[in-house]
C-alpha cells in the first residue's frame, strides 16, 4: 500500500508494473533520433482526419490501441483512464477515449500530464482501488499552434527560446506488480512561479518546478542523484535544462551527466529547426513509451526519475500579462522491485 | 535557497540564446527590399500604361496582396517568413498574410465565426488603430487647419 | 537606366524599413501584431508632420509598400477629404483612400479560405 514519506512523496510498496505501452508520432518525430523506436508513425499529420483536433484524438486512439493490444487487454479490463492534453477542455483525450467505455478522469497538467496520469494510475493500482489503469496524453503541433499561437499559414518568426510542440501520443497500462518496469515512488509537485512571462520561453518558466520537485523527492527518500541512472525531465528544452542544472547546483545537487530531457531527445536540434527543443504533452509521453520504458524493461536502464514539467498558462492569462506558473510531477521507474543493496 | 524572481529573470536571460540579429536583419532587408522592388516594377508598368498616379498605387497594393494571398494558400508564405522575419511582415504582403492565414486556418469553425470573424484577429487592430490615428489627424486639420 | 535607379531606390528604402522591423522582432518582446500597428500609426504621424511624402517621392514603392505607407495613405486620404468636406472628411477620408487594399485583402482571404486547405508546417 502506498505510504507517504516526507512531505511530498509516496512510496508504492506493491510496486505496480507498467504492463504495456504504446507510442505514435508523425513525420517530424520519425525524422528525429528516436524515430525508429515509435510503434506507429504516420507521416500524414492529419492522420486521415478532417481537422487537427480530430487528428490528435486519432493519435490517442492509436497509442491506447497499441498499449492494449501489446498487453492483450480489452478496454473493459481497464478500471480507470487518466488522460489529458493541451487543448481547451481536454478535447483531444475526450474524443479519443469517447468510444472505449472506460471510467475517465480528465487531467490538465500541460506538458507534465504524462507524469501526472502515470502517478495517479500507479497510486490507484498500488492501493488496489484499480486492477488496471490507463495513462495517456497527446499533443499535436497544429492543434496547439492554432490554439496558443498563430494560424499555421501565418508568417511569424519563432525566437530561439521557442519550443516545437510534438505531434505524438503515448499510453501506458499500469497493473499489479508483474514484470519490469516497476513504479516505485511518485512525488506530486507544487505550483512554482518565478515570474517568467515570455510564452516563447517555457523551458525557463518550468525549470524551477522541476528543480523543486527533484529536490523534494531526493530529500523525502534520502537518496542522491548517484542512486539513479537517469533523471529524465519532460520538455525543458535547451534553455530550461541549462537553468535546471544551475538551480540544482545552488541546492548543492549535482546531476553529473545523469540528466536527459525529452524535449532534447526527440528532435535533432541542429537539423530539424525546432529551436530550443520539443514540448507538449505528447513529447514526454511518446519519448517515455517509445525509448525509455523498453530500456527499463530490458534492464539496460535501472532506475529512472521521470519528471515531466508543465507550463500552466492559458492564452487568456498570457494576454492579461500574468506570469507563467510551472509544475513538475515525478515518477520513479525501476527495472527492479527493490532498491539495489537494500534487503 | 531558491532565487528571487529578479535573480531568476537574470539567470534565464543569460541562458537564452541570442537571435542572430545581424543575419536576420540582412535577410529581412533583402526579402523586404525585393518585395518593394516588385511593387515598384508593377507601379512603373502601370504608369507606362498611362494610369493615374493614385490608381497605380492601388493596383500595386492589390497585386502584392494577391501574390501574398496565393502564397499563403499554397503554404509557402510561412516558409519564406520563417527566414525573412520582418522582411515579409512589414510590407503590405504581411498585412495580407495576417488576414488570409486565419481565414484559411479557421474555416473548419464555419464561414461566419471561423472565416469571417477570425480574418480580423491579427489585422483588425491594424485597420482600427490606423483609422483612429487618421481620424485624429482629420479632426486636427478640420479644427485648426 | 532610369527604371533601374527607381527599382534600386525602392529596394534600398523598402529593405531598410524591414531591417528596422527585424530589430523590433529580435530585440523586443513586441508581437508581430503590435509591430504592424506601430508601423501604421507611425505612418499616419509622419505623414501628418509632412515627413513621409518626401520619402515616397524619393523611393516610390519602397515607401508605399511597407505598412508605414498604409498609414501615409490613410493620412493623405483624410487630408484631401477634410479639404473637400470639412469635419465629415475626418471620418470618411482614411478608409476611402485605403479601400482598394483592405477590400482586396478581405476578398482574397475569403477566396483562399474557400479554395485551399490548411496545411502543416515543416
């Protein structure tokens, strides 16, 4: 049963497993360094649909379909779905899951939603409230662009700090402890705001939240970065990643090359004109479900802290001149049930 | 100790890569200059056909707006603008792109509130404040002139 | 030769207007819409002060094609209309003079929306 340790962290004593997972991306994602790891790539970013929003929902269906079929599960075996995306009222998830008949909890944590949904799924399974829970998030470059920024055909210039919304989705089925990857602990983040107002520099807005959540987790669990093989943040991009390391240095926490960022992994920044890196709910989700989870399953990665970060602003708050609050949730994924050297 | 917002603002400015200002200005200068040169070419041509000066200006604007609308429809304008920046923003073609692109993008939201209303979401303020400034000028002229 | 000179002048002056705009994009947080509004209002102001007509006389389309030229057009429209009709001209002059551009943008926008499909960015 999940027990709270310290102020912010829950240890999952039954170590739920990520039983199966699926990922989907489009053309730009396929051209990136992780292209070969995706389950499904559709170079047509409309996914055969008549709107970008429908295309995003289609990606949710595809990634969930992959996760279910790879684990030989039927939708009615899933007790609860935790899902979210960037669109107003989370319509990407809603229309994507509409026909599956799974009890649905819609989440909004911006780009942090994958860690949020995975954490909640793990808590539900660990406490035996659910036997199997589904965590899924998505984002689509075009639907995000037209909602948050400009029409796609508009001739604007992106500043070098801007990030490129990933067209992709990732889904995980979490269930009772079986095989690796295991979910050993989760930390739910607090809202952090250090006054960044530039919507084209979201990495900077989110880095303080990531630094706080990582610090809190390490304090709560009495561990150090050296105890982990990878500290994987979601979507800080190049600017946010640099700031995160500086902020942690101030706390005397040295990541020493253990830090990776989903926004930097998914694209080749030199070749793909994505400026500071990838972003969006689908970024952390698809990187996790295509590249990271298989490695933990095989054991080539042992302990990974998955820290997805979100910028919790809206077009309205931006126009009203509000600063951008950030959030980061942490999920400790592991290839073993027990910590190395303990027991 | 976490930094204060002021300290963090400084940190984030330091971490942010700079735009390549000189290179961007050069591209903007070249592309923007080219668009104006095309305009001048149309204008000279119309003058040679014997059109009145005012109408020459109107035909020039209409031609450039047509060109911009077409390139926007063909998904080309944004690809040029990505490099040209202000070179495609500042000329009248940028104004046309600002009207045409939301009209096209939001047609799925319908002809009235999609195409009709969104068309003015970026260019509307330009028309509004341009007109307001001209009315102010007119008032000054009418009262003091 | 005369043609080449006039094209060259348009190129240089028009390019300069754009290069200045690039400084606003790169060095300030001004959104494109704000920069456009700024250019139009500046055009009205410069024209009202009598400073813009000399640039137009020198550079032709190099001064009329950038959005400051749109502001200039509004201003000369108002000036003429006020001279003819007095106070009423303050309200009618601007849009009358710029009707061709605005209407063209609206109608072409409508046509493009009807004929083309929105596409992805690469």
